[in-house]
């Protein structure tokens, strides 16, 4: 299982390469700097949230409220700005709101012991509702030119959007924390067996609370990026993103049961989905076919490891050289 | 399927030369087991000897690769749990497999609910299970959900389940592992009853005293093969152990002379409503301090509270004169306490994770430079401990679920010993592990104590308590009943204290 | 099964063959492509119009109204010899549309005719498209007024106040100019609806002394069904339970008016329902008397005129400035303040004419 | 009588009480709410979610989940209208809807039961695929009232003794399913599977077959519920049923069908659906500003889940001191 998991991540990496090649073959408008910048810009919010969601799902929890949190953060930013708060301060306000949303989810899950799936379905409605309560039917536009330039523009002299710098930094931090610090280990341990983690001196509840808070904060960051990119804050933005983000994380090889996953698998998955969307779009496929492709990839991501595992077990059983005289109960001892 | 009359002349069940492999691993090579009606038959062997696989073949979980299995002289249909049940086999697993959300009545009849007119007949099921419980001498409410009932009661429900199927072959896989001695007695009388009614009972246990008290015949397995069968009356414990391990076992409780030092851990007036009240004791460096009592007397709850898994209502836990904050295992760990928990699979290990990760999980801070986790150091540490404890494994990257029970327990021990604790709390340290490993664990604990570590041990095995402990703290229903020194402790005194002087209810 | 998923499959394969033969194609930057194509399109003769590639982008491709809108657009394209592709997202949101605007830029279309799903969110993308030399005409739904310079011109059905006031007149007629009225709108952020509703408020108060907004003001009388059947029905019911004495409901959205009509029929409610509805969808309710009158402009014309504006703009025959005019088919349109060209008054559909119109759109 | 007390024992009672409280508050604040029309409002509104919640209950008690229902019901409601318009009649449409429901349910069930894949991932994939196929099939077309089979439209519009047929369909499904879940052996297996999957295997329960069957059943119910949805709205378009799955799951959760499996009943899910609908309506009736309504709704769902948790945590497990064993 674990050994295969690594292979699946490589599979996603290979798929990314495949998707790029496919795009280049299908359309001569695909493989160029300008399109790459479009793809990067398109996946930024998803990717930022997916980084945090990876931790959360590995720890065995889930957050369906991320899109609503993103939007509430954006709405708060807009609300504050419209109320006359300096834009920079409003950005901080938006981030704090995201953090607060995450903390509230975490509080409900860790302190009240409610299941995260149910809780975050409810806060999905709650945070969305608060966006409406804040902005009513008036989206906020006419944001400062400078900041919109950051949101939509590119780094001078390159094709890279400004937000890519942010994404790269956050992804590097997330990768490092997940795979090279004890906090990452804690996350995995909790996902494999939360009770054993508690008995091993890991602060399970506090870690989970932190992970929810981080997911909220990252949703807030994505909310700010979203606001700048679309030069507006409205109460009905980012609807339905939550399932796409979760799908991307799962496609990246993270197990919904917790305990398994890698950061670069998720990053490759998010990029793959962005690339394949662009490739198919440029090849003239309709938006509807993109849905089918997303769903199909998600299914393949769980079916393929299963099938390979079965095949491998079969070959292992058949191979004659593996007659090492280790006798042990494979069953339940 | 029901045998009309017990026929002791002809075997009920014959399993002949059964073999079974998983992937490339041979779990059963040449296993045979013959059962007669009306006997209690002990199936013995170390962990990994193949007992469970053999029993699971009988239960229909596995299908044998080779060999003959006949039931009442007819071929036995293998490979389906349903078919096994229908053929009159009932298996009571080591870990009771009840459905917590269902009522006890439905648990008894699960998969074979009584029906009238095609619909589930609840009153009938409740009535019949009430009768079964009465027959087993317990007062359980069939209406009650199974969630939260004690392990002993779960065991009884499993037996009721077996009785309700009119099973002629009843397999009990270590049924006593989690039972107090009183409950064991209750179980034994049930088994004797079953035997008299003509059922064949297969009894798996690591406690040889029980085997000799209860069983008529025995079969010993080693390395996937049957070593031999014999009448209990014709053998001795020493013979059995030799057959099981294939060698002489030196000493089961290699207690070293203790070097008792200063008080390390002080528990003062600890209380938790409904669990235990006013528990006070001191544990000294170099001492093995045992908490004895019946299962459910609150011992595990006390040590969970001491370590910080659960909070407590009042009292305090003091380590080296410093009070420990309640409910903070991380702080306890950092201050020098370790806890080897009762339930290895659920609490002790990350079954799907590698051996290395399991060993290192308590050391992550030590293995880090600032926040960077040094993976090389992690591996070398795990390797060193694996060597120290003579762990048997293929590679450190293997998930611990591939290890045998004894080796798994060694992993749990190493992860705590690696923290170099001043106080090591061990809860049922040798439950469900084989004789050989048991002795190793005892030797290890004894050594560590001699080197100055304080050991706080919870054990339901009286021989273990007697053999290891310097002092015995006896509990009953959450209360402290008395403390005995090593030289004044004997089984009778402990049991009297643990049962409050009244044995029967 | 139809083949829409892969509607350009053949083109894709052709392209891939081309690319396989000449890898150089891959490396060409969009700027290069765009320049190439704009240079060819600067010639203003009708023959070269054949080389115009125009993207027709609805709020979402799955909405029936836009199929009719596209029908008109395609008709104009045929007349003008342009090649038009109907592309867009499957959810009517700005961010989803941006992905397709990016595609338009990437593929170097000459023009984009778009119904803005979000008046703000698509503006930066439209500006980028304009910078890449793409002529942009918004139609049906415009971007925010302060971002009007992002497009050449917008083609809208009627002046906002005309649509708003007409709907108030319809409901007034039906309820005998007496009683309180509510609005069942689309999304709270729907720009068109918000403009129309803003026009309704003062007009009703000024024109019909015996009528009022339920709850006392426009805000408490406005409900949002998010252009979703379930939510619209829910909001319809919320109106009835909150204002049991409501006399009329104006639903200035095709989804909302349809849901309201069905729910009115299901409940046997007596409230008058009117608004903007597609005749093909509303016919059964008008025929059985549930609804007396709804109105709508012709979306076919809307798409048709927008494509004309785009092509004429590219030909240099029309610059979108205030006061300039252009003609499309038999009609002639003048650009008014704000860079807007209006189609004309909305049609109304009643029992007398519904049989004819339900066959058209 | 005993059956009825059983049905409302423990698990469903809090939901029922909450419903009474919510309706009571609304009734006091706005007497029109308690009128027949107010009640019918809720009943009519609740039918679709209630029916889907019943199907979802089969799945959730097994500790699984089916996210594909929103896409599926939208698709089948469209198909029924489309096939009717093309001259295949009501039964042709229903057969196709049932067929599509069975196929999707069987595909989900196969992957979950036999390949042992996580249901959340599988059905999330199915959600996208079905919606994509559906949207491509519909592609800008809408099903208008004229394309709805008259029988379906009639069911959506009419009522029996003042109670809408749609609600009666839902109620009938709940009564039958409630009986099945309580009294049919195969359905009891679903609880066992959700309560302790490993033990279910050992107890001889054909786990894979049951899991498969429950997904197929949910698919079939959802497929046929397309007719109910079509009757309700008398129209369908590519967005029909969008995001309905989360509402359905919320109804189950609020109704005490726990995500962890093993407990809950179709009655609970049904009451949960009614409660959610009543909450939505109450918020309107209380005159809470429009833009605050969704926030209140979300907040109340959290309260409902927390309340349920609180009540269940009061069911004490056996304690050591003074327990019957010592």
C-alpha cells in the first residue's frame, strides 16, 4: 500500500507531463508562456487551499467550508475597504476572518467532538450566509489599481503572475512541514491512528485545531488572491470550489481515510488538472466534457492503485523465488 | 446439521494436513486437528505458530490450499463465514466482534434474525436472548445497545450467539485474555456446561494454568504444523512449553534484585467520577509497582489519568516534586513518563506505518534540528532499538502490522524505552504474546528497573504480578483496597482484597 | 448520442497533425499570432470578413435563453461571413467565464461577444483581451459602468428604466393598481436585475398611489432565487408566508418567473405573477390562465445585433462612441450615454399572441 | 402501537422535539405559519429532499456516502421530460430514469463494494461524470411545462385531502423503508455493516453484496425521484439538482443518521429534511433580513448537530464503580 502510494504520486507527476504533451499536440496555442501564465493564475486559489487541505485530509479530517471561507474572507476585505479602512489593513482583516473561520471549524470538531464532514457542511452554509450578510446585493469593486495590478498582472519581464511567487513559497513551506518536520509526522500519525497518537504523547486535539486554523487561513489567503484577481468582492464567489479542491487533493494520492499522501503529489495533481483543463479547452472540448474528465481522473486515482495492488499480489503469489521461510500469520494476530 | 447424540467414538471434526499460504508466506504447512464431541480441546502454540490461521479456516475466513476437512464425516464447506456458521461452527474471537449500535438481542441473532412471516420478529429475539443470558447466568438486558458494555459481557454475548446457533463446534480464541479471575471462572463453568451437552470446545489460551484446569485434550502447533496431540492428564506444563517452543524455556519471571531509590512519582488523592476515587501511591526509582485488581476495577483508568490521556476531577500527579498538568500526555512524556498501553493495536501502534516510524514517534523532537526532522537519525535510532530488543523483521520500512504480536509489543516497548523515561507505565505488558517473548519482556523490565527506572505495572495475570512486583497496590471498584509488599503478597491475599472478601454474588 | 463533447474533435486532430509536422507552431507566442491575425483583419472589405473569428460567450452554455441568443449571433455571422464559435462555462460565474476569456485570447479570436456573468470579475480579463487586440462587445449583460472602456459597445435590450417600469405597469394592470407587490429576482449580485429593480422602486411609488412595496420598502420586498429552480420556489413561498396579503409578484428573470408560475399553479395561490419570461417556457401557464402577461425582448435579436456591432467595429465602420450609429439587418441603432445601444421596448406575451411566439423562442 | 414507540425511540425524538420548537416559535411570531397553507408549504417543499434522504440513509448507515444524487436526480428529471417530448411516453421516460439510476448506482456500488474503494471519492467522481454527461445531453435545452408528462405534472400540482401527492409519495416511501429497515433481515445487515464492518464479515453477512445492493437501491430511488422533481418544478434544465447532495446529507445528519454509520433511521432522515425546511421557512416568517437568512440556517444546523451529540453523549456507558459486573 505504502510502496504503491509513492508510485501513484510519480504517476501523477507523469500524468502532468503527459497532459502538457497532450496539450501541445492538441493545440498550437497551448505550449507557450502566455498560456502557462493563464493556467498558473487559474489554479492559484485552488492550489493554496489544497496545500492546507492535504494536511487536513491526511490527519483524517475534512473541510467542506473552504470555498465559503474563501468568499467570506474576500467579502470581509471588500466590506472593510468599502467602510473606509485602508486596503492593506482590509487585507489583514480578510486573512484574520479566514483564520477565525478555520478556528471555529476546529473548535466544533475538537472541543465539541462533532464529525468534521457534518460540521463543515453546516459552516459552508454559515460562512456563505455571512458573506451575504456583509455585502448584501452590492459587490465591492473599484479596488486600488496597484493591488489589482498585483492580482491580475505579471511580474515585469516574465510571464509569471505575481501570485505564483506566493504559491511557490507556500508550497515549499507546506512540503517542508509535511515531510521534514515533526508536525508533519504528527499529522500522518493522527491520520493513521488518532488514539495511538494520543497515547504517544502527540497533542492530537491541538494539532487538529491548528490544521483547521491553517486551512481557514489558507482559504483566507486564497480569498485575498481571488479578490485581487477578479478585482471585486462579491457574496457569491467561489461557489462549489470545495469539492473541486478535495477532488484535486484526492487525485494527488491522498487517502480519504487519512494517513497517506504526499505534498508534491497534490501539487502535481492541482497543476495537472489546470493543464488538462486548458489543453482540452483549447482543443475545443466543451466545459461539460471537462467535468467528465475531472470525475474520470478522480475515479482512476483510486481504481489504478487498487488494480495494480491486486496484480502485484498475484504475481507475488505466483513467483517461485519468494519462498523465504518466514512463517507468520498474515491474518489477525 | 445438528448431531442427534454425542458420539465420542467418532470425531466431530477432522482437519488433516491443512496448508495455507498468503502470497509467498506459508502460514500453515501441515496442520491437523481432531475434535470429539463433548471435549474441551486446547489448541496451543506460540504466536505465529498458525493457530489463528487454522481457526480462521474453520471459521470460513480463509480457504485451505491443501488438506482435508471433514465434519461429521462429511466434507466441510470452506471459504465462507456464512457456510461455517450454518454447518455448526461458532468462533469467539480474541477481540469480541459485536455491533455497538445494535441491541444485545440483535447481536446474538445477527445474520440469522428470527423472523415470522418473513419479517424480523423482535419480541421473539428478545425473549430468546433473555433466556440465553439467563442460561449463562448473567443479567443482561437484550434491549440494551452493545456500545459500552464490558469486555466480559461482550464475551458472554458472543457465547450466547454461539449457543443460539446450536453450534456443535465452539472455538474460543483467547477468551480469557481480558477477563478477571472471577469472570474466567464464570466462563469455565459455561464451557463445562457446553461440554456436557456434547459440544466440542476448542480453547486457545496462553495461560497454561487455565488450560490444565479446563481442558481434556490438547494439540500443539509450531511453525505452521501440528507438533502433536495428547491427553491433558498425561502431560505437564513443562512438556507443553517444550513442545510449543521446541526448546527449554529458562525462566519466565527473571526478576533481578531491585535497587530501590527515591520517590519519583507521587499520585495524591486522584478521583474521577464513576471511575476511581481517592487513589494515592508513590513509586520509587528502581521499583516495580503493580496495580492489581479485577479487570474493570479502575486500574487502567488510573494510569490513563496519571499519564494525561484522561482528565481527573481532583487530586494531583507529582513527578520529581513537580506537579504534572492534567490531560496533557505530551507534557507527561516530556517530563519523563512513558505509557505502554493496554490495547496494542488501537493505542500502542500505527499498524499501517513502518517499524521505524513507530519507534521514532515519541522521539521526533529529539531527532530534529530546530524544526528539520533528521530522517537518517530516525532510522539509525530505530535500528539500534530493534537490535537491542532482538526484533524479528524484514526491513524497518515494513508496516508493523506484518509483525507478530510479540514483536509488535517490542516495538511499543522500544518507542517508550527510547524516550529514556524515569517512570514507565505498562498496562498488561504481556497480554496475548507468546511464552518466549513474555520472558524477554519480563527480563527487559526487570533490567530497566535495576538500572533505576520506576515501573508502574497493571496486570491481570497473578503469576506476573507475583513474579515481578516489588509492591502490589490492589484496587476494587475504583478504590484502593490495600498495598502488599513483595514478601507478604500471595495470590489469596490479592484476590481477597480485589474482590472485597466476597467472591460470589 | 450527440457528439458535442468532442465538437471540435476533427479540428483538434487536424491541429495535432499540423503541430506534429511543424513543431515550430508550438513555440509561437500569442502576440505573434494575434498580430498576424489583426493585420489580416484590418482590411475593411466584406470578403475579408470571412477571416473574422468571433467567440460568442454566454453566461453559461447550458441556459436555454442563451441558445436563442446564440441562434441570432450565428445568423449574423452567416450573413457577414464570419466564423463564430459558441464557447463558455457551464456555470454562470465570472471566474468560470475568465477561463474561457483566456482561451479566446490564447486562440487569437478577432472578437468576443459576451454576456457578462459578473460585472466586475471579468473586467481584468476583458482588459487583457482588449490589449491583445480583440474587439469586445458585451450583449445582454454589461460590465460595470466604471469599466465600460473595456469594451467597444454593449447591446442591451432596453433602457433599464423602460424594463423596470414596464414590469411595474404589467403587475399594476393585473392587480387593479391596488395592493402590495414583491420582487422575485435572480442572484443578489445580478447586475441587470439590480438596475431594473432600482428603476422600479421610485416609479411604483410615484405612479400608483394605491400600490406599495410589501414590507414598506423596496429592500424588504425583494427576494433572491439565485436563478435556481429550487431556491426560486423556496423564495416564492417565503414571500407568501412573510406577506400573506401580497397582491403581485414581479420576477424579472426567466428562471424566477417560471418557478413562480409553477408554484402558483401548484398552490392555487391567488397572487398575480408577471415578469420576464421566455414565451416557449411560459406558454402553458399563459394558456391555462395562471399568468396573464409576461414580457421579454427577443434574445435572438440581441445576439444578432451584437455580432453586427462587433464586425462593423472591426471593419472600422463603427467606433462605439456616443452618438454613433450602426445598422444590423433591418434595424439601426444609436449609441447613447455609457456606450450602450438599446434594442427597443420589450415584447409582451399574452393569451392573444403566445401561440405565435412560443414557436420562436 | 409498539412499532410506533419503537420508531420514535431515543434517536428520532430530539429531532422531532426540535421540529415542534421551531414550528412553535414560527407560529407564535407569525400565525400564518401554522395555517394549513403554511404546513402545505413545508410538506411540498420537503418531498424531494426527504425522498433522497431516505435513499441516502441506506448508504450512510453502512458508513458510506453517496454524493452523486444531486447530479443523478437532475439528469433523470431531464430525461423523463425529454423522452416524453420525443414521443416515448411517460413509461419510456420512467424506465430510462430508472435505468440510468440503476446504472449509476451499480457503478458506484461495484467500485465501493467489490473494489473496496472509498465511497466519498467514488461518488464524488460520479457527481462530476453524471453532471458532465447530463449537461452535454441537455446542452442549453430546457424541459418546459409542455414537455412534462401530464401525469407527472398532475402529481406535482394536486393533492389528496389537502396534502400534496408529492409529499404522500415521500411519506409512503418513508413508511415502507422504515418498515424494511426495521423488519427485513437484509436491511438489518446494513446497520451491522456500518456498526462494525470487520465483525459483519465474520458474522457471515454478505457485506459486498449488501453494500452493492444499497447503492443500487439508492440509485434507483434517486432515478425515479427525477419524476418527483420534474413534477415539482414542471421544468428541468442543466442545473437541475445542482448541489442538492449536501442538503440531503445535512438532512440525514440533522435527523440523527450519523456519518459514522450504524445508527439512525429513515424516519430520522425524513424528520431532518422537514426540520431543515421548517428552519428555512421559519427564518423567513420571523422577518429576519434576507441577507442574514443563510447564515442563520447554517448556524441552526450546527446547533442541531451539537444538540444531537449532546443528547447522545448523555447515554452513559457502563461505568466501573457500581457497574453490574463488579
